[in-house]
C-alpha cells in the first residue's frame, strides 16, 4: 500500500504515520525527519535545508524531489510506504506521480488530516521532540513519564526550532498557499480521504484503519 499524509503542520501526520507504518509493516518516510537528521549530522543538504526551515518556508523542490524518488525505490519499499510531508507542492505531486508511473505503481490513498489553524498553534507550542530517536510528545496531550526525558531512549526533549509561534504562523500560511491545492490534485485521482484530526489520537487512528481496511 502506498500512502501519503496530507494536512497542516502539526495536524498529526507524524504521530499517525508512525502508527500506520508499524501496523502495516511498511517504512515511514518523513522528509522533515530526513532534513532534521541531515542538520544534526552537519551535512551540506542539512545546512541548505535549515535556512528555509527556520524561516517556516519550504525547502526548494530541487533539494527534495530526488531524495524521495531515490528513497521509494529502496528494497524496504517493495510492499509500499507511507510518505509524511511529501508531496507539499503540486510540482512534487507531479514528480511523485511520474516516478511511480515509471515503476508501474500509483498512490493508493492520500490521507488528509483536517485540523483548524487555532488548534494547530496550541499543538505546536506543546510539542516536544527527542534529540536522540526523534519520538514526538506533547506536554498535555501525550506527556512523557518523566518531564523532559524521552520514554523510548532516555535522551532529552526539545522544542523544535520551527515551532516558535511566529514561525508556525508562516508555516500555516505556506501550507494554505502551496500544499492545500494537493487536496484537489488527489481528489481528481479518486484517492483523497479526509480524517477529522481534532479527535483523540486513538480515534484518529481508528478512523484511518477503517479507511485503509486493515
Ligand atoms: P515537517 O517535519 O514535515 O513538519 P510539518 O509538516 O510542518 O509537520 P509537523 O511535523 O510539524 O506536524 P505533524 O503533522 O507531523 O504533527 P505531529 O504528529 O508532530 O517539515 C518541517 C519543515 O521541513 C517544513 O516546514 C519545510 O521547511 C521542510 N520540508 C519538509 N518536507 C518538505 C517538502 N516535501 N518540501 C519542502 N520542504 C519540506 O503532531 C503535532 C503535535 O500535536 C505533537 O506534539 C503531537 O503529540 C500532538 N498531537 C498529534 N495528534 C494529536 C491529537 N489527535 N490530539 C492532540 N494532540 C495531538
Ligand atoms: Mg511531522
């Protein structure tokens, strides 16, 4: 199954994608996570991506598309994959479609997690990410057992650089302008499925499993 996650920043794409990946036994591919790993390792790609990410802007398509097209052709994607945070522009949607068509494949489901902007701001301010394993928590909605310490690996938790309120506003504006048009793109292909992302994480997951039929 080839699944893509649509939805605003902070809608819960990463939270749900990790659970779907585990349930379906397919890899979770997050372009945001790939960029953050590159920033941490101090690579050239990381250095370039950080300039855009810290401003709440999209990393240019030429730095993003090739890496995803390469990644989805790795052996572990033979039974499918879940793309989280890609595509984010119509151009990226077209590049993905061309690449998949070349492989005789297509996107089976575009899951759109719908959350209004007001709730997004609250979620981002409370999100904490692990510097070690990348696990995501929320100080109110998904707290760790010990404050500031990752339940999974024991490393410390941080507020992401791009989760500052003014940057979140910019990311939301960019989302509405550049990413939301993908809803029509995938609706036209008959694969768009909307999920109410304002429910609890478990309810959202239940709705998604119902849609996927797994
Ligand atoms: P990326 O890392 O993809 O960030 P994003 O899309 O802005 O999404 P987030 O990761 O912020 O949110 P999410 O939807 O995953 O929510 P989460 O599950 O964490 O991208 C970062 C940057 O990289 C971009 O701004 C861009 O610069 C660049 N980039 C990445 N991909 C790119 C591309 N393709 N092209 C160009 N540039 C690209 O949940 C959020 C919080 O809410 C968490 O604390 C969570 O615990 C909590 N939460 C989740 N679900 C619920 C719920 N149901 N109820 C209550 N709380 C919840
Ligand atoms: Mg995410």
